[in-house]
C-alpha cells in the first residue's frame, strides 16, 4: 500500500490516470519485492490518499518486471549501477518512458465517502484483497426457514442436558393443533402418532415444492400449483396426494384441474401409510387462522408487513414460496450463491429432515466437506481395486487406471464392460440417517466416471439390452455436493421441455438419469433403525433422480409430455437395527437354494423397475422368500426349542383361547401364528383374565428366549444383490476344460448363496452414550468381540462394518475419537490392529464438525485384511481448517506416513518420526509415575456440596452453637479448609474462604457427639439422605450425615502433597506443605492430590517443577492424555498422569530443581514475574532428557504448554 499526501498537486491521483509519484514509487517497491526478494505472493497494489483508493492486481505489474528499459533503470537505482542512483532519477526516467508507451493499466477506483458500504466491504475483504477462495456451503441449515417451519408444524426444539428434543407447542391453529382437534389425538399422550403424521405430510409437501420448482424450470407448467387458488383446502391437498400423484394420468378421476399437468412419478411417498389407512388423512384438517411467526420471512414483504394472521394452508404456501427452492445447479457459479439466505435445495431439506428425526437415535447431519472428502478418498481406491480384481490389472493410481480404460474402450463393447465393472461396486451406509453419504457417493460416482471417461449415454432396447456411447464434449465437476455440467458451448446445463430428442440438453439429462438410476439400483445400500430416516433417504435419492428426469418421446419422435417415472428405491433402503441379527454373516443357507437366489434377485429387480401388476403382492413374494430363509435357519438351530414352544402355545390355547394374542406387537409373530382358538365356539369372555395375563407373560418369556431381538436386521438375507448366485455358464465351461486337463487347482469354487460382502462401508454412526443402551448390552455382548460395558454405541459399528465387508473391502467412518485413548476403546483398538490394515486417520480435534454435538471427531479408514509388520497408513491433522470457509478438506490435508505397528492397544497415539523419537527418548530416561512410590487420590465427593462445603461465616456460626469448648474443639477438627479445582493456580492457590465438613464414613462418627453440626446438617434433610429417592443423594450404605464417598484416605490430606485441578487450560499444580494458617488443605472432587508413600525418597518440589515444564506438558498432551478436550484443554486423569515418565535423579541434581522451584513459588507469592525462572527450569528439564537443540526447538514450535 502506498499512501499519498492529500496536499500537493503532484502527488494527487486522477480518476482515470495513475500519473503520480505514488504510482512510480509503487513500481519501485514492487520490483524490489518481486525481483530482489523473490516474493511471488503479492496479490494487489493499493494507492490511496485515504479518500480515493486505486486497487491494482499485482499481475498488471508483471509488465514492468519484464520491460528491459524499466529493469535497466531499476538496476541503475537499486543496484547502484548508474551514475545517478537516486530514486528521483528512477521516477523521472519511469515517468518519461511510460508516457511514451501509450498503454493502459487496469485498476479499480472507489471513493470511501461516496461508495455504498456493502461495495466497500466487498472490495476490502480478504476474498478480494488476498484473493482468498470462498466456498459457500449450499447445504448448511437455513435456520430462519427451519424455525418458521417448526412453528407452522406446531413443534419446538428444547435442549435437555445437551440433547436436542422435538416437542409439541401449545400454539393454536398450527398443523399439530389441527391434528389434535380434528383427529381426536392427545398433544402429549399421542405425540408419537402425531409426529409420524406430521413428518409424512411435511416430507410430501416439501417434495412437492421441489417438484413445482423443477416443473417451472422445465417450463412444464407456467405457474405454481401449491397455491391457495388451486388447492383451496386440505381436502384438495389430499386429492393431490392420492388421486393425482399416486395414479397414472389415465386413472385420475378428480375434478381438480391439476390432474393433467402434474406428471406421474411412481413415488411410494404418495402411498397411504398405515396411519392414513386408519382414517387419519390430511383432508380432515381445518385451515383456521394461524398467527404469523414473530420472525417470519413474510414480514420482509410489504404485502404482509402488517398482517397478523393467515389461514394455515395459505400461510404454509406463502411461506414456502418466500424461499427459492431449486433442483438445479443454475444458482451455483464461481462459488457465489444468489439469494443464498432464501435458497433451499435438496441437501438443505435433508438437513431439516435429519434435525426433525435424528436426535432420538443420536444421529447428526454430516456436513458436505466431510461427506465429499470421505466419498472421494474411499471411492477412488475401491474403483481401482475393483478393476484390478476383475481385469487382473495392477493399477496403483487413477492415472494408470485411466490409461488402461482408454485401451479397453477402444473395443466394441469396451464402454459396456467398463460400466458393468464400475456399476458392480457395492456401497453401504449402516446408519443412513438422511442419506447424505449415499447422495454424496452417488454424485462422486458420476464425477469419477466422467474423470475416467466412461460416463455414457445409455440406450436401452425393447429386450432391456444396454448400449453405451460416451458422453463427449461436456465438462463436469462437483461443487457443494452438486453436479455442475457445462455443455459443448461452455454453457451451464439446464433442461427445459425439448422440441426433439437430439437436443444436447436432452441427451445430457437422459444420460445422467440413467446413470444415476443404475447406480442407485446396483451400488447404494442403506440401513437405519428410524423408519422416518429411511423414508427421508429414499426421498433424497428420488430427488436426485427427479433433478434429471426427462421427457419421454414416442416411436414417432414426438414428445409425449410425460416424464420418466421414478423407480422403487426402497428395495435398497431398509429399516432395522444394524447391530442385531439372528443369522451370522457366514451362516450357510440350509434350504434348497438352487434357483431361489436368482428368483429373489429377479423379484427385487422387477420391483425396483416397477415390472409388476400388483405392487403389494409383489412385495409379499419378496418377503416370503426372506421369511423362508430365516425360518429355515431357526428350524435348523432351534428345532427342539421351537417344538417345545409350540406345545406351550397349544397348552395356552386350551385354557385361554387367543386371549391377549392379537394385541401383541409384531415381534411376537410366532405366538400369533401358533396360539389358536381351541374350540369351535371360543369363550374368551369366560377366561380368568388375571390368570390368563400371567400365563401370557410366561409364554412371552419363553418366546423371548429364542426370539430375543427386536428391530433386528438380517444382513445375511436382506439384500438379494449381496448373495452369490453361483457359477456363471462361462465359469462352468472353464471348470470343465480344466477338469479334462486334470487341472484341479484353478477351478472356480461354487459359492452359491454365500454373502458376498460390500466393497465399501461408509458413514457416521450414531452418538449414543453407553448409559442409554443398557437394554442392548446383553445382545451386544453376545455379538461383538470388542464388547465392553462402558463403550458408546458407535464403537460396535466398526466391528459390524468389518463383518459385512468383503475381503479387502474398505471401511470409512467419522466418529468420536475417544476410542483412541479411552479405556473402553481398548478392545476396539486391539481389533483394529489385528484384523485391519489402516488406510488413513484424519484427526479433527478442535474442528467443530457438528453444530449440535460437542464431541471431538476423527475419520478412520481401513482395509479388511490382516496387516503385515511393515504396513503404513496416512495420518493428518488439518488444524487450520475453517468450517465456515467450507473449502474442500483435502486442500488442508498433509498426510504423514506412519507405521501401524507404532500404535498399541493401550492407546492410539499418532506420531511422526520426530514425535516418535522424542517419545522414545523420554521413555528411555524417565520412569512412569505409577512405578514411583506415590499415590494419587481424587478430591472429596460429598454428593451435595451446598450442605457440606460452607463459607467462614457459616463455620463460625456452627462453632458458636457448640455448647462446650470440648464440642467446639472436636467440631473444629472436622471442618477443614478446602480447595476446588478453580482455586488451584500455577505453583499457587487462591483460597475462596471455603471449608468442608469432613464427616467421612471412614471415620465412623456418631453424629450425636456433634450436636451443633448435627442440627446444621439436619436442616438439609431429606435432600442429603442417601436413599436414592427423588430429590435425595444416590443410594449408598453410608449414613445420612456422611459424605457420599468413603474417603478412607483422609489422612493423605494432612500430608505434604501436590494438589491439582483435573481439567485445565494450562498445567496448574500447587504444593501444599501445610504453611497455610489453618493447616493443610483438603481437596474437592474437581481436583486430585498426589502424595508420597512410606518409601518415597524424592522431593515433591522436584515433581512440581517437572510437571509444570514445557517438555512434560507437551509430552503429556501429545502422548499420554486421553483427548476429548479439543486443542486447548488438558485433562489430568489419574490413569493419564501415571503414564508420564519422570527421571529418578540423584540428590545433587534434585537439589538444583528444588532450589529453582522454591524461587518460583516464592516469586509467585510476591507477585513477581517468573518467566525467566521458568525458562531456566524448562532448559534444565530438556537437559535432563538429553534433548538436542533441534528437539528443543521442535517442542517450542509446537507450543509446548506451560
């Protein structure tokens, strides 16, 4: 920047001319930076007099750096090569020369007083001045949209102990309120039913808003149909659902004008749900006036600025049309979003759906920068492996694969073969949520096909045979999870009703639809325990197809006006508990499966493609095959138990007929099928109901001994495409040839019916703490090798993902990173080290990935194979990543190659060679604290600090109330000064004047010996009773007046000890030597104490100094701590601290440490600066561990702590 004096005509800049001394000076300074100092990172030059600003791209000055005349003048001046080396001579030469050139320079001028503020802000932003890239995530939640949508639905979010819950509001005339009034449902008692109806209708209406937007962009319709003039009431909306969208055009009988303009899509979204079949339809609702939301977007519209209320349906339509719904990427150009605050696309709706449905199951919407990275990284490797496997190639990169594919596609059927191999990849998200990973994967697959030059037009003949022709002359890229295509004219692809089917836009649209459809059918699979999540995933995938839906032309080349229908996506998206199954993956199918598997696959394929007469009957055929497979398994495994259960069902029938059986949930299907009416004229009214109920409970218990799982998901049989159909004709022929040649080694093995396994398992498993899955623990313990009672649920998904992978398949998960160091993670760590070859680990500590979750996360990817001792994996920690910038994560990844053998089951500590050498040196010299003769104890847990921790005033009052000096003396001995975690500072403390009433159970006190204390504590009853009842302390065997914990180590508080806070921003240890006027401090539960045992021969002063040092602070955080506090926190848990290797030094060395530590402590007391003393101590510690100068600099550069 060159600032110009505001006075003096010779220095002033003119609006259309840069002739000034400031301009010539800027050229000199630029040449010095660019030529002399090799600075190639200059972005702009700014000339200003503080009112007028002239902004010039630095690349414009490259002209001067290449001009021989200017360079000679520069050398004469700056390198003293001329007779006159003054700058004034350089400026004069430059002025004369530039005037003779008659050339121009591009610049931007603005006046700070007259230019509108938004333009000033933009011009002076880092994105302009520093040319920083900005990536706006179109897929982030529009909070204003979400808040108002919740309001209209009649819902609200509340935060309950860090968990977000969705609950009903009491607002009148919302959708929920209308449901309650017209369907006779209770706001609270029937909330699950109400919520199910709300989400069903919400999903449909938002889908229709996207459809409406698409049809408008296609010019299929000329005006919106979600309009109060078109749909005047909820009855009309119901008609749109079931009498228009659910039916083909020729079957529509309604009088609504819409029936001819809305295309049939074949979406099961418009099939009636079970609740709707029970007469709970939206047509029954009233559209009464609803008060406008206080922060409504409508208030920005002059028409509604003063409107207080609107009829519910009209309000809903007006609200939806206040936002720009889009199914196309036309708004995404050069990282800029138009109307970003009003834009709603499919991904944003996915986030809305996830928030509405996900919290109950602990799922959180995974942002695009994560899904895009994980999908891209894992897919590329899977594709290379798949082609290597099928073609016996040895490609090790996409470049080498692309070269092979170039040769393959030279042949007649090359594109067909390449696509067949690519489309055989199987990807599964076992906790699919809103389907974001599957959508990201779908688009990543399309983009990778394009990069490999195998993205094709697909022509399907009458026999279903496919012909492939490469889609040429287009450019395709991914941005914000959206596919952006530029056609042969370099124009962004958009689709409108085509005049003929050879239009390029129609060819592109059709090609993308067919490719996506095939990938959805063949490659993408998902499971979720939440039925609503499964519906949302289907909806997201339908929308992905809807965006590329195309018009059908008849045999005469005429546009029929009909859009290609959507397939039945639900065949690959299943509902169930991913972690619980009856059938092991390796279980052989014991029934006669010849032809059965192929029939199963044919039925599923026909269902996907809508090749059936009766949809429900077709679905039942598929279910029957799965039921046969499962029942055969049960008959083989539990034949005796099932026979005994049938007999008990028969016995129940004799006495109680079918009493209570029909009301049982689906889980008890076996009882429903085997308990029957025993007599021709059943007498259920005469049954002794009390006895019958008890007998039914006993029968259910017997049933549950066999059928112990609920919501189980049978991976073994649920996906027909994952079952081996046996040998192909070609393989059989090859086997016969080899047999004739007596070659029995290379025979193809017939694995008919085997579970093939997925190529890739990817996702974001749910975040549910172990306390909330107690009901699942018995099942998890039976099913998982890595089981540990304290493990959170996400850990089991790693082993389950491993089970459902094929050999050499890949898993990629983003989860909490606690398993790397927490005690409960040890079985998982051992499993990962023994059964997998790690691909990469991305540490996301300090990066807030999930807005609603306070958990530190990481991405782990592995191959399902046994690793060798030299196996390496990539590690990265992109600390500088800014989630708000939403840049591609890979731009911040700098991988380091680490040996898998460097990890241990005790903890996963990811170190580069420098850290590994440093850790080895520290451990070679030091001795872990747990091997010292010391003890570490937690501070006192009272169970109710409000009564047991008192201030000095209350202490004095209690002592005054003692009736004798003897009582006062004894009572005084029970009340001790106490430090809380927050009171402990670095080498010192700040006492808050607090005391603890030390009625420890270990003292075995009789409270009646302390009347004043008893009277005080009794004033807190029953709150301090240890009964476990509501409003009391938890149930223990201790007496009402005692602390909650036993505190058998109470004598340790009276010794010299180090007191420290468990969770801190920097190390904070204080040595309590009893110098306080009231004696030794006791410690509260947020702190710990460290004291020497009988044979402890070293000084606690020495340990105090070591623990505060930069080296040990760095080593603790990097190598021994358990994580979980982000980048800035330290957690000094006992188990972590005991790992620290501290050298046991001789008395002479120790004395030097004692001296300097005492100086630091004394200086702290006097309020003097201790920086120099602590630097000396740090140097002594580094010398103690024999650190080199480079290692010392490394610790310093990493922050070190302290």
